[in-house]
């Protein structure tokens, strides 16, 4: 939602989307809480969801029912964000929800590139395909948006000479920053530091940034990093992500801007963060022990810190209060995305099963508050 327009800077409310996953065989096997249908617990009316048993309603910018496809979701929320990124603006997409709610599937960061159905591709693969398509045709492509949902093959276009694209991929595991693209042993890697430039923008050092020339290059690094990401089995998810992960794409463009008498080179540098948050979880339900339990405690601590930042930024009565960005590595890394210079979308993933209702309510409350965050969006040139 646009608050105040300016040629290159304006105030923008963060947006939020809700995706309700289908009921699984595991859901239906629950003896006491098996739902008869997917709308027994969460009832959708346009962009409002109702939890009848608690008498609560939540409004979102987009609501995707269990029947919605990956392509439909990207066409609704991803396409315009990629175009904004190419125009020189920072963009962030965060996927949030309880463990086993479909976050990694929605983002498209699963290990599925050896043999997979392209119709099942999530946001990241579709976004990078569209990105390279736009960069290849930046001078000739029509301005009207098109959807990549029905594409059957990934464009193999190359970057234009005056564009440079790099990717990095990090995870926050037990409050430690780990470079997922650095093959060196941990003892030989440089420490990763979070820094702030004179303008207050956040960046990090000690991370490998890989130059990419095609969509397949990006997806190759995505697969490499995903294989290195911490995962583990719990009672709620056989392959649960045990870390928060951020895939960052940085685009530097040089464009010749003409004037009446002469022109000048305009340089824009924009960043796109794809954030796959580890699932919130109750330790009693996951039956986590040992390392899994420690991971769960740290996951919940990071999400709690993120919730505190969202609460302060999303409540008009608290906007003069201190914003606790430094309470966790996650919130510090996402400082620009939360109240800073970025167009931010939170996509909340929820289960329609009755036995997951406490976690679902928490997810809905979390994401609905994020809609009230005001970001100061500015073109990076």
C-alpha cells in the first residue's frame, strides 16, 4: 500500500500473504483431530480468514487456498516484485510458519533439481527465470506484465554487458552465521560480520559472492547451499529445516540516461533477499532431544526476536520506542527489510488441520501484524 509518493522514494506498507496447504495423509490419520474438509478450521472469504472456533478474523493482502498452484501464487505476488528489483529497488520475501507448513516448498528451496516437475517450482526458481528474461530483453520487452506460470522450459538467456549479478547464501544455525557456498572447512572460513554503512544500510562481510550468468547458475548455487543447510528429523517433520536461510541476489546495472544536451551513466545496485525461516515449533510436539532440542530453542528465540521487532514497527503507539534489531542475528540481518529501504512481503504458510490450530493462530497473528510495518522505499542510484 502506497502512503506518500515521490519520483524515487516513498513510504510503503509491508504486505502479507497467507498460503493454506492441503490436508495431508498424516493430518487425516490423527484420531481425534482429523478434519473432514480443508475449510473446517480456516474459512476464507476473499482476503479475510475466519477462525470460527475462536471468533477471530485476520485480513491479508493475498490469501491462497489449498487448491492454488505454485504458478498462480508467483503470478500474484512474485512477478511484480522481480520487476521492481530490476527497476533498482530492494526486495525481500520472507516465508514464515510452523514446521511442516509448506514454507520451503513455497519458496522453492527444496532439493528437487535432479528430476522434478517444473509446474511444482516455487518462488525462487520462477523469480530467477523471470529476472534473466527481463535482463535479456530490458530494452525491448513490453511493459505489460506476463506470468511465467505456464512456462515449460527455463530461459537460458545471458546477462547484458552492463549488468552484473552475484548471489550469496547464508544460514543462521544456533545463532551462528554460516556461509553455505563456502566449501572450506569451518576452521578455515573467514568470520561473517554484520556491518552498517554511513547511510544506515546493513551489509555483511566474510561471505562468498558468486557471479552468475544464467538462471541455471543461480539454481546450481541454490542446490549447493541447500545440500549444506542444516536439517533434521522431528516428530512433526522428517526433514525439518534447523536454520534460517537467506539467499541474496545483488544486481548492479549501468544505464545511459540522456538529457537535452548530453547524458550520464546511472548506476543502480539493488538486492533481493529470499528468506526461508525455520519453522516455529513447540518442543513437546516435536519430541526434540539433544541437538534437535537446542536447535529448536534457538529457532524459537530468533523468531521471537523477529516477532518483537514486528510488534514495535507494526504498532503506531510503539513507533517512538526502541526497535530491538540487535536482539538476534536474524533481525539484524533483516533490519533493512523491516522498516528500512526495501519492499517486503511476508508469506505465511499455515496448516488447515485442527490439531495444528494453536500454531496456525500464532502464524496468522504474526503475519497480520507485519502488514502495518512502514518501509522507506528508495531507488538505489
